[in-house]
C-alpha cells in the first residue's frame, strides 16, 4: 500500500472542529478520523514532533487546537496549485 501524502493546508483554510468534539483532549482514533490519516502516519507525526501529544500510560492524547496550529506552521505560505 502506498504511503498517504500529507496535503498542506492553505493559510486561508478555515478549520472547524466538529461539534461532537467537546472534550479538551482527543484520542488517536479521533485525530485519525479528523484528518483522514492512518495510524502509522499519526505515529510518525507524533514521533518526529510535527504534532504535539501527551502520553498518559499507553494512551496518547492530543489537543485539537494545538494540532491545527502545528499543521499551520509546517504549511507553506504560498502553496503551488
């Protein structure tokens, strides 16, 4: 299976956190669904420090606002069409 490419977010992209996401911390499965990414890609992003995560025992937790802010930082300012 080919690796899934990360498509950069446009600086003008408005990201809306879904209404059903009311808790402050998200689990890995919720982040995977939110960004439509695989478990292995999420592990890579977490391991290389691209997205911040908090570890509680064997569980990784994420703050939606921090993930979105981190992804905006690594997004090019002038993406190629």
